[in-house]
């Protein structure tokens, strides 16, 4: 046998092994999302214009390739057709204030002691998936342990975890962590430390910085956090529970305030309203955002008095049985929970504060504090939308945009998601009916596409 032929024969087992290995890797690689055509529905694309009847949305390779109407946009041969007649097509929803490390348990101290080692495997992947199944394709997580949140974020991005896209702040930044919360609350001690902690978070891959209790920091520390975050193109969101938190946040130029706040005070002080109006009048600057998280307080009594609410098995889907049982047991008497102690007295103040925020010119975002006691992921987001419209008189179109267009803009990702337009990632949902006429249809999401893949 020729010398070269003998060498090939001797190497044949090695070559075959290599081919098998390559085939195995290829088999494990994520497959291209199938080509889809959503045909016949009414398209509300998130830009605020008139919805388009008899729409066609084409999807290939995980992105939207064309948007048109029946009879004017041809459907490619081989595409899977999804009939959406009678439905409204919308961008996937953003939840702008969630805590994926929480799953609705009624006792923070118990939860923080019992489950840190199980967050990465048994909690965060589940809450991210629960969100997605309700049409929430993107979650802004505002406070939790850095490593498991970043790991989940990357797993979603790689397609290894079926869940909402995660934009996380990682740990809260505050003057000093509350006892027992050091894993997800980082204390700040001086200007240099403030900048160093923002740098650590930025290098880890967070999307936003979360600032709380800033009225307990020095003003120099607050400014250092905001300045360092902005240098790294990261927005800063800040608590608005107390008047001085708002004043300091405005002075330091934070990008977004969280919660309706101010306990049982009937309204925001006049100097704060003047400062908000002065800031929002600067049309050459990005919007000032505010996420009121108002439904959890508005409808507390309804959930408290509805005996079947906390026992709904849907809230616990995907959680290990022991965790689900623990959460359910912790919620049997909502009226005894510390979290809700002052809520009944706050209820009557909410309408005036919501009106003040609208009139100030801030750009409101849909966020719910999902994960806090009895406020479940996915479910909470459409409930917030319903409450805005039905209780506080918000325009339905602006409510939808507060859960799609504006949060994408606030995070700097509007070129990728937030509307249904050619070239964008195919994060798309459909509901049966017209949310501009009846916002409650947002509670029943029929179709969810995540990156062009049909997950519901």
C-alpha cells in the first residue's frame, strides 16, 4: 500500500472521532428560529399611531423581517402561518420594577435566611419564566444578588433558559445594608467607595444602577454614584419613598424614580412638584422617568379579602413543592403582614399623587414591585396596566407604551426591542380583543414570541 494511503488508514479512527465530535457540538447548538408569519390581527406596534387592521408580521432568524397587511405583503413559501384574526398584536411587555429573587413570600426575614442557596437554581429561573408566560418578554430587575442574576441574564441570552430578558441592577446601593441582607444590598462609605462599587457592578454586566436611602448618604456620595454610572452609560433609578430621597435624586440627576411613596402624606410637597416641572420642561434632555408601582397598594384589600387568591396554583408553577408550600402558607393572612401594615391608610392618597405625577410631565413606566408579598411575577404587570386605566384614568395607548416603547428607550435598547418594526428582535405578544377598548384583555395573553420562537 502506498505510504500516504497507509497514513490515512492509520488516522481514520481519529478523523471519524473528530467528525462525530463536530456533529455532536452542532446538534447541541441553538437552532435557527423558524420562519413565521402572523396573519390577520390588528397591529398596535408601540409607536402610538393608529393600529393596523389585517396585519402581517414576518419573522425569520429571530427578527422581524417585514410588516404589512394582508394582500400587500406576500408570505414566504415555507413560513409557518399563525392566524391572529380577532387578536391585537403588540410588542412584548416590559416589567420595569421586579425582584426576581423574590416569589411573593410574606416574610422577608424568613425568605432571606432560608433560600439564598436556592435562588440560582430554584427561584430566579422560575420567576423569569413566569414573567414570560404572561407576555413580559423583558424584566428590569431592581435589587438582588449579583452572581445568580447575571448568570440567569446570560443563560437567557444564550437560549439556555426560557425566560424574560433580564436587565438587572444587581445589589441595591445604600448607606448601609439592613442586617442579613448584605448579599444583595451594598453599603457605600465615601466617594471613592461609591465609584468603586458602581465600577464593580458595571464590569459585571449590569444594565442599570439602583440607589436607595440616598437621604442617608452624603450628597457627595450620591453625586459620585450617579456620575460614575453615567460615565459608563448606565441609567440610575432611585427610591422615592421620602421627600428628601426625591430632592437629592433630582439634585444628582438620577434618571428614574421608583414607587408612589410618601407613606400616608396626601400629596407631594410643592417644592418637589416645582423641581419636577423644571426638570421635565428641559426638552433638550431625555425624559425623567417615574415608576409608581401603584397597583400593589391600590388593590391590596381586594386580594386580602379574596380567599382563593393566594391559593391559585398558577402563582407557584415551576417552583419546587416545598418552596411553593412555604410561600402559600406565609400569605394566608395578608392583613397580618408587616409589608401591608400602612397600606390601608395610604389607599386614599394614591389618586392625588398619581395625578400630580402625570401633571408634572414625568414619563411614567409600568412596574409593579413584582415578587413582594402576594405580588406575583407576570400576573402583576397587566394588573398594573388595568389599574392605571380603570382606576386612575390613564389613556390606554399611553399605558401600553409605558410597558413597551418607553422602558425600551429608558434602557437604551429601543433600536432592538420595544416596538414591532422591521429589523427588531421578534419579542411579540398577542391578546384576543382590543386593549384600547378593554384594557383587561391584557390579563389573557394568547401568544408569546421570544426572539422569534413561539413559547406560548
